[in-house]
C-alpha cells in the first residue's frame, strides 16, 4: 500500500498526502524491514488517546479519509486488480477458520457481558447480550462480508486514533492536517468499514456521528463530481451501507474501545503478552471495562444500539 497505491491516490488529489512516504524495503525468510518517512520531522504527532478526538480533529481526519476513499473509486477503474489484492479486513478469518484476532480477543466480549450484568437498569440489554455472545464473531464476519456492498472503496482498515498523526497550527493549537499510518488491514469494501470502526472506537455522540457522516459525504461527493465520475453514491446510499455494518460499530466498541479509553496499565503486565497470560489478562480486562469514561460511553452506546434494534 505504501509503496504502490498511496502515491497513486495522492496524484489523483493534487498531491495530498495520505500516509508516510515509502523509501525502501528489505525482506527475507525471517523478517521484513520497511524504511519510511519520519513524519515528526514535519511536525506531525499523535493526539492524546485518553482525551479522545474533539470536533476539529475528527473533521480533519474524516475529510482526509473521504478524499482517499473517493480517489480509490477513480483508481479502481484503472487498476481493477486492487479488488483481489485487498480482499480481507479486520478481523481476519471466518467462522470456519478464525483469525488471530479472534484467538487473542475471544474472552473480551464475555468479560464485557459480565460487567454489564452489574450495571443497574441494563438488565434487559444484558440478557440480549448473553444471547448474542455465542454468535458474535460469526455475525461479525458475516457483517463485513463484501457480498453485501452496494459500492466499494479502498479502506484504511484500522482507522482509529493511534493510527493518525496530526500537524497543528503553532498559534491556535488547532489541527491543520492528518496523515494515516499502519495500513496492514487495507480492505477494498464499503466505506462503512472505516466509518463504523472509527465511530465505534471514538467517544462521539450520536449527533456528532451524524454531522461527521454528512461532512464525509459532502467532501466525498464533491471530489467525485469534480472528477466527473459516472457513479456518485448519495447520502442515502451511504446511510444504507452504515446500517448494514452497524454490528461492526458494536464490535469495534466492545473490542477496541476498551483499550482506547484504558485509564491506566495493569501492574501485572500489558500488551499482547499480557492478554495471552490468563492472570494478567483478567486484570487488564477489569481495568479496561471499569474505567469511568468507558462505562459512560458504553452505557450511552448500548441504549442507542438497543433502540435501533441491533440486539433483536
């Protein structure tokens, strides 16, 4: 993606940069080393994960994403084999052949369900989550299947706060630009893949999400109109795609958001090594799922998802 396709996407939007510049790759049987641009030299840096992204940050990230998505609709006409190269996303695998994400994260949703049982006023939702629990991964794989897509774009695939680097105005402190990193899950599918993942891993209100979706579509549509693309999906087309992938929003919120809003590290361990250790994992999950901010966001989310009929 970095070497071949991001430069082509950039050319289609007058040089707008979507990711770090690729310089060199060394690969053998045991390792692969990629040398790329140091974006910190240009003033780019990560936002504070615990503070989450405010409206200014979200607007910059969504604007850049919409242009990348729109440009890919042009590029696919010139290079249709893209569809075959980027043919799976996050999580990898299927019901018959689970990927590494399911093996690593399979205990997180049961832990979440157990936590919801302790929340007063969520008894009915808790019961529905228990019914969903045995089939969540199967339903998630089905949800992100490309056979349901009405239109497709090249998705980043892991579109959350830790994969954005922002450049700021020195005087106002407001974000001016955003560049994406970590394209290992790039997936040619519905744009709702990136959007629902982003919304699910953010602490955005329902109103915030609606405004950002409209902003995304305005930018997306404007680019395609300027390029005189014969196919320009409407806002209703986009909302239909979002509805199809609502469960993916839920999946991202229950499996990625706990780490995003984790307020402190476990003293017993952390990271992938921690999750693979039974004792450390349980302590990490307890910290993740008990954080004040996480509980607040997820209680609001659960009410909204239940109102939308996601659990029925």
